[in-house]
């Protein structure tokens, strides 16, 4: 199953979180991109965020954000040359 545009917006929202601190959340302003506002509301309804406009990550949200950020790091990496390829 491919990522839908809504899921991509949710993943993009999750990568805004600083995983280095559990005391730092985010606040999505009312003038933000409507797609990000909607994604934040969906993440809250799924139990990943503490507030409808952001807040902090729940335990499940932290797991999801860790995976989203790891996937982004992997996909943004430069491929290493493999033996035998030219």
C-alpha cells in the first residue's frame, strides 16, 4: 500500500519534533499550511499527539516519530557504490 498524501503530511509533521528532548513539543499556528493543520489533528485523533494543535508526542507518537525520522535519514542518504556496479 503506497503512502497517501494525507500520510505524507502526517510523516512530515512527525519529523518536526525534536527527539532529543521529551520536554519540547510543537504548536501548529492557525495560519500554517491547511494540510499540516489537518495532519496534526489526525495525529491527535490517532493518539500520537497530546493536543489537537500539536503539543507533545505520546509514547506511540514518539515511536512513530523515531521511525519517520529514521526513514527520512535513510532515504536522504547518498547511495554507496556496490561491488560490480558501474
